[in-house]
């Protein structure tokens, strides 16, 4: 079983999984960096939320079958 068999090619599930990945990676990075002594502004969660909204509303050009 390879990646192309279980990863969705399009649709809401694919966008949802990408957003979930963004949130998990961003929260882990923020936690690790804050443990080193760097503090983030209160704008950082809004930047993450905006990136998630951008992924959700992104509409790639539809490919026409020839």
C-alpha cells in the first residue's frame, strides 16, 4: 500500500488533513520554541488561522479531460 492509495486526491477530506497538519506542526513548533525562552505575540494564532482559511478556500483551476 503506497501513499497514492490512501491519500485523497481532492475534496474536503484532503483540505481537512492539510489543515490538521498545519495546526499540529505549528503548535508543536510554538511549544518547542517557547521552551527555549522565545515568546510569541498574540498575533501568531491568528496567522495560523488565516493560513488554514487560505488552504480551505483555495480553489485550484479545474482540469478538463480531453
